[in-house]
C-alpha cells in the first residue's frame, strides 16, 4: 500500500502537513471539517504538495522532516512541486 506525504493550504494561507494512503478522500474529509482540530477550524483546503512513498515509515520520516522546517523552506518545497521540479532530497 502506497503512502503519501501531502501539504494542504486553506484560503487563510494556513498549511497542514500529514501522511495518508488516499490523498483525495483525505482532502474531502478535511474539507468536511473532520479530523484534526486544526482542519475542523480551518476549512476550504487544497493540496499544494504531494509525494508518494513505498511505505508508511518512509512517508512518516519525510513528514517529520518537513514539519521541522521554517515556513520559507516549506514554501520553496511547495513552489518546486507546483512547477514540476524534483522535491526529494
């Protein structure tokens, strides 16, 4: 089963980084105000970054790495993804 690290952003420019095995259904889940308290209080998310991994452990490692970054580095990652550039280190 493939796992994904993804970043979602709402209209208020808040971002949320998480791992899932189904990004599309997870996004719908968040936009119905389910899940973490953060997504319950900040609806209208869109996926702005997505990376696929062979295992949940690899995806979690990447999630933890990105979560530790400063906001500007996260934005550079999002911009690379959006422009079709390689995002893995």
